[in-house]
């Protein structure tokens, strides 16, 4: 009895959403071409983070090697983008990692992905408020910060005085959110402002190469002393100098934070129903927008570290302050105008709408309380959700720093990207899924035909079936590398599923060994032996997957070099996640515990997938 209950419970966790099930999709009524999708992807990817993220990472994580950090983060996102592109061509719905996970690996993973999406959009709202604060300080020459410290701090506790200005900006931000609801004619304005932002950032890049000094990439201890850092105890936080002052570990840590810069491209796959030719436009839009975004981030970070020595960046400093260092004051205000453009672009269709839409999808599928499906899209629900988001954002302001929230956002997104890569690896080797109502008819028809053939051929047919059965229906060691069927079978699909799951576990273990076993670089035979054994196991299991038959009905766009590229994407994602601090994982664990409590109290009982 207990075994049956556990089996039923496990089947519920991995139950998949039928591809034929109707999906409620948002449509704005605008028809998009490839150029529109590229503008949408670039506008969301090159967001407000470009104006302060590089300063934060360069100052205490990577130094001039931040350009390598953006390269690693960009390649990581490109691998994930290829996986998203295949799913957008395969699943004919406005997609997200939530939908892709649900139709491939099951209910529990879909809930994890959707719950992380809610966290991601909430962090985006906080980052937007941070951008408002920095922009106001630039315009009013830091008078906001000075006023709150000199006057307000006399009457309220210091922690409240330090963050009180956020409260006013939260209300301003949410009032803008109300104005943006229902205004669907913003696409062309969005594209124009995206173009303006790219032109301003191009101006910054060119200025950096003109006014920059290559010596800032080769700083030494003497430069620190001449800058006024006479106390040698300060040299630790400043790094060891050179192009990589914080070492290889600093590059990995910086790459994990810089990953936040590239996570906006997934907005493209939510526009399937609005495209003229989605199977062609969406893959091209994803790849082109990621390439443009990478060149922008790479150029901006290179110019920034050439113009200003990395150790002179102050906490909370912004990109325009580099022009003050080289004496170009008018350019300081020009780039500030670009920040305003980014704020407008990033609030395109608001921030509460994506959160409400994810909650609606989860509730509509029964993974959250079903009543939320009717509540979130109602007029009353829209207003209340905006107020709730404002309260949550205010709480986040008081208890979390900017870097902490960026890392938290990156963890959730890296897990979602890894799930999408895992789904691509799985679905290519699975037999075709047919409609549920036709499967029984086809099965009955096959049984009838089989019985008729057996009557005609007698014992010869029975003997032939017995000879061919082991090649397809029974797992053997030879069958792992030499499958008996040229097309995927249920057995080969299960082999790929199990092997892929083992590979993910081995890749996680490999990344943990590489990140946290210090004897590896010193030549200690212990960790080296472990790494070699793990690589041998990974190579052997990858070979088993490679030998399995793939589906003949491939989508117009498919990830090349399967299974290597999805596995490489998972490996890089896990490597970046291992660079996160214990505090980040603790916060993420608390968030997931809240989600699991909601799911196991309501979702697992009310989900619509049997």
C-alpha cells in the first residue's frame, strides 16, 4: 500500500502537461517582425544594469578583467538562448521556461521555474528603483542623499533615514506602473529609445578608447601608493594589480554577477503569437540580440576600466561618473539622459504585469491557489498586486543590498536556464507524443492488426516477434551503444532520461570539486584523481546518449552538436552558481521553502494534469 502511494506521489510530481492543452496567451495586437524582436531583446537585455553593474563588479571582484567576465556571462546566455530558440520553434505557444519545463520534465520542475520567475521580476523592480535613486542623485547633484543624512536622520533611526528615499521612489514607480497599464502603443517609442540608448553607449565606448589609458590595465603597488593608499593592509581588498587583480576566482565570481546583464532576452519567446514567422524570427531575434548586447557590455566595461582605475570606483557609483574623472562634464549629463531612456524602456508594459501573468499561469494550471487565476487579471487584482509589490520591494530595500539581490536573481535564472537545456537534451530523444484521445484508438487498431497478422502467419510471425523484441524492448549492454531502432522508442527515451539525470549530478559534483577543493591547482593527486574519474564517467554517459536515436521530426531551428552544447550550458551554469555566497543560497533556500509549502499544501492536489 505504501509503495503504491509513493509511486502515485512520484508520478504526480513528474506528470507532464500535454502539448495539445490550451495555453492562455497574452496578445497586444501588434504584429512583430525580426527587427522588432531584436529591438525588444536588446532593449530588455541592455537595461539599467549597464550603468552601475560594471562599477560594482570592477571595484571589488574583477578589476579590468571584467571584460572577460562579460565574455563568460555572454557565452553562457548564448548557450541558453540556443536552447530557448529550439523550444520556441518546437512548442507553438508564447513560451517561457515554465511552459518548456512543464511539457518536458514535469510538474514539480515547472513549479520551481515559475516560482523563480516571480522572484526574478520582483528583483527587477528593485533594480529599477535603484536606478531611479541614482539618476535623481545625479540630476540634483547628490542633494537627496545629503538631505536625508543631515535632516531626516535627526528624527528617525539611521537605518530608516538611509532608505527613506526609496519609499518615495517606490510610490512614484508604482504610479508610473498604473499609467503604463493598458497603453499598448509604445512599441515604436520603445524602439526609438532603444536606438538612442545604443547611440549614447556607443559614444561612451568611443570616448573611453580616446580618453582612456592602457596603464589602467597594468596597475601595480606603486600606483596604489601614489593614489594615497599608503597602508599596506588596504592592498588586500584592492587585489594584486595587473589585468587580473583578483585572480581567476575573481573572474568566476564577477561572471556570476555579470550574468544578470544578459537575462532579458527571454522576453522574446513570450511573443510567439505576435510574430509573422515565429519559427524563423524568434531564433534569429534571440541570437542577434544577445550578440549585440555582448558587444555593448564588452565595450562599455573596457572603456570604463580604461578611463578610471578600478580601485577608484565607489559603492553606488554610476557609469556617467567616468566622464567627471576625465573632465568631460557635458558628457556626464548626456549619459544620464540615456539612463532615463533605459528606465522608460525597462518599464515597457510594466513590471507587475509579468509577475501577475506568471502567477496566473501557475494558478490556471492548479500549481497555486486556483482563485488567483481570476483575481490577478481583474481590475481589483491589478491594483492590489501593485500595492503588494510595492510593500515587498520596500521590505527588500531595508534588508538586502543591491549585489545580494542581483546574485539572488542570477541563481534563479541559472536554474531556469539549466532546466531548459536539460529539456532540450531530453525531448530530442523522446518518441513522438500523440494526442491522448487518439492513442487508445491507435493502440486498439494496432492490436487488431497484430492479431490478424498472427492468424495469417502463425508461428513464423510469433517467432519473428520474439527475435526482434530484445532489440527494442529489453535493455542490454550492447543496446546502450547500438540501439536496435532507428527512431526513438520508449526504452531509448528512458535511457536518455536516466543518463541525462546522472550527467547533471556528475556535473554538479565536478563543479563543486573544481570550486571548493583547494588542492587541485597545487597538484594534489587526490582531487586530480577525482576529477579524472568524473570526466571519464561523464564522457562514457555522454557517449551513451549520443548513440541513441533522435526524433525524425525536427523543428526548423535545432541546437547544434547535441548532446554537447546543452551539457556545456548546464556545466557553465552550475559553475557560476557555485561562485555564489552561502548567504545568497540561504536566501534562495528560504524563498524555495515558501514556494514548496504553497505547492504541497495546494498545488499538488489541484493541478490539472492527471
